[in-house]
C-alpha cells in the first residue's frame, strides 16, 4: 500500500485538484428502468465535499503545513490566486454544488472581517458572519469540451457497442451470469445483464448507503462483487493502453486544460497558484491511463468513490525558481476510503519515484492533449452537437471549393478561389500568427497586461422572476464602467457597491476591485423571497417551493464578464437572500447507522450558472462590438453632445480638485461619476468636501451620456444591442414560464447596468417616465411578472407586468407602464408583448410582417455582422463561413459571366497577401494602442500589482480535480446515471489615475418592503 510521503527538501509551488462530486440520491419512478432524472446531492455528499475542502485547506493553505503554498493567502479567497470550475453537465447541478461545498471548506467564513462605517455614518456588517464569495465558474459542455469529452461522441458510442461483442466482455458476462441473475431481487426486477452493470452498481450502492432495510438484506460480499464488475466495465469503456484511442477522450480533453493551467503555475509572474475542478468520474479513469498511474497500482482501475480527488503538485527544490527544475507529483484520495492524499508514481515509474521533471511530463502527455473543437468533432464523428455544426459546415464548404477546383469548374485561366476568399484566409492566418506572437511575448515576460479588468463587470442586475403570477424574471444590475471594449479605461463592474485602488496618475483605471456591500444584493434577495415565495404574500408563486431551492423551478445566471467576479458574487449573495439557510433541515441517518448534519447550518447550494461572454452573447451584447465603438466616437462630434459639453465646461473644469487632477472632459463623465460616487460612499472626508448638488449634477451628466451611448429610439439601432441580446433570453424564458407543463417559474439574472438602459428603451418604459433614462443604481432590479386573470387557464390570458427597483433609492419594486401605455395601464397581454418586440414563439405561430424586423438578437452570425466583428467571440469562424458561402453562391448564380473562362482580376495569392498585410496592420495597431493607453507595457519581468506572488519557498500552486459521480454521459439520454458533482472596494494609490490595484469582497445592502398588489382581479 502506497503511503503519504514527505517533502524531501522540496516545496510546493502550485496545486491542481480534480474532484468528483459527493454522494447523490434520486428516485426511480419506472419499475423496469434505471432512469432517474431527479438525483441531487445529499447531506452526506455535501459533507464529503466540504471535508475534502477542509483537508485541502489544511494541506496547501495553512501556514504551519509543510506543503503550504506560500504565495497564496492562507485564509482569504482571491480570484487571481485560485481558479474554481465545475462541469455544469446536461442535467442537475450535483457537480456545481459539490464544488461549492468544497470551496466553503477551503475558504470558510472569515470571522475576522470587521464592519465598515460608510461616509454617511451608516455601518455595514459582513454578510453571514464573513461568508466568502468564491467564483465557481460553471462550464457549459455545449460550449466547452474539456470538462466533458465523452458526451455526444459518436465514435465512443460505436466503440462501446462493439465492447459488448468483445470476447473478453462475453467471457466475463458468461462467468458471472448466475451472479447477475441473482441480483434481480435487489433491483426490483430491473435488468441485470452485464451491459447494465454500471446502472446496477449505482442503484444498489445508493440503496446500500441510504436504505437501512436494504443494507441488512444485501450481503457485503455481493456489494463488493457488483463493484468489481462495474470497475472492470468502466475501465474497459473509458480507457485504453493505446494513448490515442477514443476511449481516452475524457482524459485527453481534460489534459489540455490541466497543461494550460500548469503553464500558468510555472510562470513566477502569474499569481495563479491553485485550481479546483469538479467533474464526473469518467475523466479520472482516462487520466489514470494517460498518466500510467495504474501500472504498479491496478487497484485504481475503476470507478473512483464519491468525494475522490486527484492533486497534482508543482514542486521545486527549496530556493530554486528555474522553471526547468520544476517537478510534478501525483496524489490521489479515494473518497472517505483514504484519510489523506497518497502519492503514486506515474508515467511508468516504480514506487518511490514520485516526482517527474516537468519537461518529461509535457513530453510524455502533451501530444495526447485535445483542446481543439474541430479535432474533437472529427475524432467523435459529430457534425451536429456542441458547435460541431459550424465546424462541419466550414469543412464542407472548403471541400466544396476543392471539388470545384478538381472538377475544372474554376479552370480556363481563372483562379481556383477568389481573391476575396484568399484575403479572408490570409487575414485569419496572419491574425493567428500575430496573436501567437503576442501571447508568446506575454508568456516570456517581454510584454504584460497592466492589470486592467476589462470594462467593469456589473453584478447585481436582476431579471424577471416568476411569482404567483405564472412566472417572474428578475434582472439585477451591477455597477461599473461600459464594457463594450475589453480595454478598461476606467471603472470596474457593478454588482453592488464597488471600490478599487487607483495607482497610475492621469488615468481612470482600476487595477483591483473589492466587492463590498453584499448586503445590498442580499437584501434584494430577501425582498424577492418575501414577495414571490412567502406563502402569505399576495404575489407568491404558488407552484414553487416557498423555502427550498429547486433547480427545476428556478434558474439563476450571472454574467462572468471579462473582469473580476463581481456579478457572480452579487448573484450568489442575492441567492442567499432568496433561499437562506434552511435551519429546519434535519440530520440524516445512513443505512450503516452513521449520522450526517447539514453543512453550515443548512446552507442551500444554489446553482449559479456563470455565463462566459466568449461563448454566449445574451448577457453581454456590447463587448467587442466594433460598430458600437464607432457609434460612441460619432457621439463625441454630435451637436447635442458638443452643446451639453460646452454648456457645462465650467462645471466640469471645477471637478478637477475632486478627482486628483484627472481628466474632466465630458467624454470622461462616466469615469468621473464612478470615481466620485465611490469616494462619496466610502470616504468621509470626501463626502464632507463635496456638496450634494455637485454630486447630483455629475450624475445627471453621466446619465445623459450613458443614455445616449446605449439606447436609441430606433429599435434596431446598434446602441440598443445590449438589450437586444438579453431580450432573446427573456423571451425564451418567458415561453417556458407560460408552459404549464414546465416547472420553471422563476429566473434571476445578474449583469451590468448597460442592458438595463437598452431594455428601458426597447420596452418603451421611459416614454412617460424619463427619470429612468440613465445609470441604474447598484443592486437595481427589473422584475417582469407573468400574470393571469382569476380562473383563466390558457396562455392567451397571460399578461406581463414590468416592475423596477432602483437600488436602495426604492424600498420596493414599482410598477411602470411599458410599450407606450399610460400610467395605470400596467398589464400587457403576452401576445401583444411578443408582437411588439417582433419575435416569434409558440404563443404566436401565425406569420406576420413584423417578423422581418426582429429586435431580439441571439444568432452569432447576425451579431458579428451588426458589430462588424470578424475576430472575437466566435466571429472568426462565422466570418470565414460567410465568405465561403458568398463565394460559392456567386459561383452558382445563373448567368454569372466568366464562371469557367474569365479569371479573377486579382489572384487568391495576392488577395491572401493583401488580407494578411491588412490583418497584421490592424493587429499591430491594436498592440500599439494597448501599449499607448497603458493596457499593456514592455516588461523586463512581470511585476506584482498588488497581489501576493510566489516566493522561492513553498508550493507555488496546486491544481486539484475532484470526481463527481453519475452515469456515463457520452450520450445525453440518461440510461441510468445522472451527472456528478457536488459592492466592491479598493484602495486608490497613485494620484492622477482612476486605477485600482487590489480587490476585496466585503458587504452588500438593500432595504425591503412588501407591496400590496392593488389588482384584485389578478390571480398570483
């Protein structure tokens, strides 16, 4: 038996942890099936995950530990030092909940956090006794492959089917046929064929843990034999000694992420030193094979236990910081079977040789890492799912072009492809090379990012939620600067109160942001709870559980943004207000007589889905929108803008003393407002110095500017794009709310303030209420309610009501008329709502002319075209496809002259060169612009920017991957097993610059009151 080993004079630099979720349990409603769609993390699973986190804390964070990572904070979570991700899966949030529980064990409540006295004398205390908001990024398998390489992999399905006819499989099945038949009594008459062994094991194991009667009936030897057979089957399905075999694909995709993170760990200038990843048990099996851990330890060949985890430590000899002297050590803890992590040799090394030089590690496993979607689609023979449709279309178009060349259609002296296509291809190749060059320079430390957060992320926007009304979508606003360019020229995002440290003189740039007044959004959540969930409320949603979070009834999403986790933290805080700790949750007695108590006094694990703007548009339609950037620049020469600027020039000049000599041009008014607002909230001296009318005038000018930038009375105008993309999600969720068969009845979305502005315009809320034209406050929220007349039963009797609460300025939500209706006319028939916004749905089936002018935008290609973007957020592939389609359509056009005999006037080679030159010029201009504006800089070596970095002693970083349970998921149809898992503030240091260099998550606040409905004929 391998045992834990000592440091042997080494120090741990970083750690990568991969964990499996904790114990899950569900019902099996069908008597002859193992299908279970309601599996959830149990109290035991929560405890397993939490205890794993506590162990990691004691090993890698506690200063007295010999394995402590010296460059990370021992007690305080920092998103720059630690990355936490969870496979969202295609089902329920077992993995996310498990990772959240483990994170609470690693970063427990910080009881030393003190209250804060604001500039107005009010005091705010830490939320939930110092609860730490850890940014758990949920990875959607529809947009990312690395956390789940098996789902929808057609080739793997074929291999699995072939396994059932394999002689060895048949022999094992025959040798155990009698034993398998005897299991029928334990599975309620369900199938007991060897091909069902994984399902059998999952079912029996669940009963064995939780059903005392079952545990007494089932002999231990039978349980052990079932597990042995399930291990054999799973190992055969998800691993192969041939490294490139598709059965290793779950490990191959995860290996790409692992190596990417390890690269960051090995960079002394990168503060990231710890990673926690939650996924299913399947990648564990493949990784064991790819890393050749089982050669001397075949006991690891099989399904890892709930709460199991791999810990890959990046080590070095004490006082040695050269990257080529790094070593990697593999450790594994098989759930509660092991009390601690155990070191195992890998890559065929014998016991005792645990440390593998990092160069040897990369040489051995690097060739098998798979991070490219096109490669995955080809290997898995998939042309439909997970983005493979676009990849397949691109391949087909290129093959079509090649076919035309081969058939001579483009012969006769004409070039085989047009200069346009050549130009596109040349441009893409040049851009890729340019980006690789910049990336290499950043990695080498020649260039570096100066800590800009990307236009601030706003966390706190609320979306519609479902009430006793049929459904409610709540959108909460977060503060922060405009984010349609990733370059942050000023302020970080809004979620609640945001604060940061400004270091560089002359710039409105924050290098850090601290989430402070979590009470703002927590109280917003508490208000929503009392309004829509409390049974005594006249507006309660009767079909949702009033106290217990149910992921089938409520959906919660947060814009991950391009900056810090302000929005995610705000949404998490609000969720705690909506679904507070359930103190009535009882302890659970297991079948073996053991008892488990609720984690953190009944804390409810809410699945907050983090939406990555690089893979989804709807939460952030403005970032990288070139056409919007052009519109902004045009605004600065608009006569109205110039008139407002001139009329207020004296006032703007007078603000210089309040902003430390920074620019006070009208074009900077949002940054001026953000800076002064932050100081006005938190700085007592500043508040005493600035008169209230001055602050009010600054806000008025900022409101005018922002309203002009992000809204237009022309519904299709690019300035409304922030609302147009969000509108597509709102209408999608509204359709679900209106479906009586769908349990979903509440939605909570957190985003920046920008979509609010556009939505106010698109919904025409400001027609009679111009006071809403501008920046919404921190923790402001929209609530869109689906209502129904008493005793009505059809969707055509649904109405939609718009409510808004402008942060702490309003004690409760206020109903506003929309779509041009007058005050008092608050309820809009749902069909009118959809018709007005020009979008089709199952509620509006008949064709109408308005469908030619849709205002809801969800199509990536359409967004790329409107925004004139051919590079970012997936537009590179979309643009290439568009170019190829246009080329082929041109070739196929009837009567096109010269299809065979007329050459293109410009060769494709020349077009490619021209395209490459243009792309390189643009890329060079971009880099020069980034250098000129201070977003990037030349570096001799990357310097610290307020974040503690690794020293020469101690572990630099740790990546841990924990396993989650659940059935094989390479086909979305679940034949047995479900998924596995379980206001900001900073210090301004440099005079003359709006730049924050540090961030700290603290507090948030919003008062609440329950309004009366005043609509007696409505049934809530």
